């Protein structure tokens, strides 16, 4: 009797466990779930916890990873606006935002996450080729803009793919996107470098020409100012000479009134100039202006 009761209890426990397995399920922190009723999505479950459902085939639960997924797409070759061949690849991060919209698009695949990444990769590849084709190579590899143009291209690709996914209501959203690999095909690398060298030489020649033009402008300005200074100095010298000649003319009129006094003054000036450096002179007293020392002028003016 006790053995039969024990077997009955064990049977009831197993039935309860089996019933719970059929009607209760758990959604984990890293999951979202969609409950279908007779194959049609009924409602989403985005919060972790235990939930009840009708047993299959009435209701069925599909669970998806709601964490941010990331992948790197395959390299794609395209042309820049200035006709450079460029091989690029990107890394992408995305997440499921609407399980009800995501379910009918990807639930039929063996791996819905992988199927979603293939779709995103196709959209990113086509969009990337189109956007890079609208930009010159310098926007992508220029070292002079602190990466501003490069970041703008990444954002342009992200925004374009994001709008495509939203327009088709795939129930997912890109979290980030970046260009990971940028490479010139080996067959065109040498010609690209030659072209870049030629372009840099043109810029260098233009800078040198501008520098020489600026230098010539500075020299011309300096020469003009120097000519102005010299002209002003010549003008001032001419004025001073004119004033001196005028003063000399006034003195000459005075000297004409007394030629003896004029001769005496000129001789005194000449002697002063000769003796200003404490010179020792050996001279003839009868040679002007040293004839003053002979005494012939002693009583010339006794006024």
C-alpha cells in the first residue's frame, strides 16, 4: 500500500513538472521573446522573468538575443569621386528594438541573428560604395583635417543604412558603424603614389611662387620707402645749402665793405683750422695766412 502511494506521488510530481514545462517558460536578462498563437505573433516579452503560455501547438515561444551584436562585413572595392579604386570594410554594431517586427522577417531562418547580419551587411556594402563614390580620396586619408571628413563619411553611411532599416520596419537598429579597413588595390598603389606626389609638387610650387611674389612685393615696398627717404634727405640738404648760401651772401656783402677785415678773418680761420689738433708748424712768415705773424697787420685797425 505504501509502495503504491509512493508511486502515485512520484507520478503526480512528474505530471506537474511536465505540465510546467509545457506551460511555463523563462525569459533571461539578455533575451527578448515573441509568443505566437497558431503561428502568428501574439505579443513580445522584453523583461526578464517567468511567464505562462498555452502548450504547443496553441502557443509557441521564440527567443532572441537582445544584446548588441557586432560583426565586420566583407571588403568591398569601389571608386572615389576622383576615380581612385579603394577597398574598404566596416564594423557594425546593432540590436533588436522591436521583436514583433523582427520575428516575421527572420524567424524562418535557422539562425535569425546571422540572417539579420547578412541583410545589414548587404545594405552597408551598397551604401558604402555609393557614399565613398561621392567623396574624393583626400576626404578619407587626409592627415590635415583631424579626421573630420572621415568621421563625417562614417556618419553618412550610418544614417543612410539606419533610414533604410527603419523604412522597411526590420525591428532592429544600428548602434555604431565605422570604417575598419581602407586599402588601395596593389595594382594601382604605385600610380596613386605618383599622382599624389605630383599633386603635392603642384601645391609646393604654388606655395614657392606665392612666397617669391610676396618677397618681391616686400622688396619693392622697401625700395620705394628708401627712395622716399633719400628724396626727402636730398630736399632737406638742398634747403640747408640754400639757407647757408643765403647767409654767406649776407656775410659777403659785409666783407665787400671792408676787404681788409675780410682777408684778416679768413686768414684767422685758416690758422685756427691748422692749429686745432695741436700741430707743430714750420713755416715761412711771408706765406698767407701765416704772414699775420710778421707784424704787417699789427696796426691795420687802430679804431
